[in-house]
C-alpha cells in the first residue's frame, strides 16, 4: 500500500520511512521534510503549513496511510514559540484529519505521554488527560481536533521519550545525554533524578507500525506504545558511563522538581499502559529492545 510519512527527516520519521521501505510487504513510501529537505533528496520538500500544497499531494498521490510524525517536539522550544508550536502540532493535525475524512486514508497521529500529568500512572488509552505544559497541551489539542472531526479515519499513537539512530545527538533528549557523559573537560552538570522516563527505540516503533499496517481488523482509536524500563535521566547517564568506560563524577543527580520562571513543567511519571496494545495480538507483539542492550551494541559498533 502507499504510505506517506511526514517529518521523515526526523529521528522517528526517518525510522518509520526506512522500515516501510524495507518491508517485505512491498509498500510504496513517500516521505516529506521541510527544514532539512535539502539534505535528503530522497524526500519531498513540503511545508505542511501550506494547506493547498498538502492537499494537492494527497489528491495526486492517494496514500492509504499517512503517518504524521512532523511536530514541534521540544517542550522548551514550544514554550518560547507557542504560536509556532500550535500551528504545527494542532493546525496541521486538524487539516490532516479533515483530509483523511475527505480522501479516505488512515491517519496515524504521533502523540505523547505528556498529555498526562504524571500523578497517577500507569495510564490507559482512556485515562483522563491533563497536560502540564504547552507541548503536551498542543499535542492533546491535536488529539481533540481529530476526535471532533471523525476518529473512524484516525489513530492516535502515544509514545514517550524517544531514542535511536539520529543525525545528531541533540535530535533526541536521550541521545544528547551521551554528549554530557563524554564531556570529560571538568565541567559539571546537574542531571534530572526526579522524573521517571520510559525511553523507547524509534526502530521498535517503526517495525511495530509496519506490523500494525497488516492487521486485518479495525484499529483502536488510541494506541499506547512504550518501552517498559523506567529510568531517570541521571540513571541513563550512569548506563552510558558504564558502556563507554568513562567517569560520571561530573554529573550531579538532582532529585528536585524543576523550578523557576524559566523551567518547563515536566510530569513526574507518565507510564503508558500498553495492555490494550498487547491484546491486539499483533505478530511479534510490541517487539521491544532492551535499552542497555541496544546502546551497548550501537556504541560498540562505533556510532
């Protein structure tokens, strides 16, 4: 089938694009990019805010699935540019929802665990949402926009913090911790030891979506997908230190919640309950890779 992936130059989008391209099912895949399009000639340059251009692409290419990965995913950036975040995370999503209804394709909207406030985990797909900061609020607003249009054509896929192959470590809130661990210059870092995260590999998500696309029965409106291993960012730094064989003495654990006027409120524990996802009985299940196992192999190969 024809699969369109927005944000295909990003960490998650590129993994999904590659997984569908290499699938034995013979999918025809088109990826879009904007800010990095010049570095990816295999992708179609497209400004998703240009509604006419987006609809023209849908109308001429006729995808069966559209996987919407493009987003402002950085909570601190969203706080600094709220209007830009709302346009990409809400307006574009709403437009794609309307197009899904008009052109009868399945829209897979990538959302986040940050739609929850982190006070009563684990969270089922039907649990009450209460995003604490602008990023989570815009992603939840994108969900609401789809619910108001017609969820029969859309699936909301909520995922937590992501890691995996990335052009730059700064592209992932997990990968970037490698730079902190490897900085043996004498600089010290305070590292979050307050919030529990469930880092999830983008390659695992990508292959799960390929398997999900082959499911013969209707899909749930909301799906949770998450790694199962809980870590704070400080604990992740300890793992990287152990794998790399370098000191972590320069990294100071900070168990206090973020404070101050410039602090972006982050929930403490947004563990996504994946019981209903497992009940779909998709071949291969969630297919989760162990966190330390993946990083040990990845870093040993010299990446």
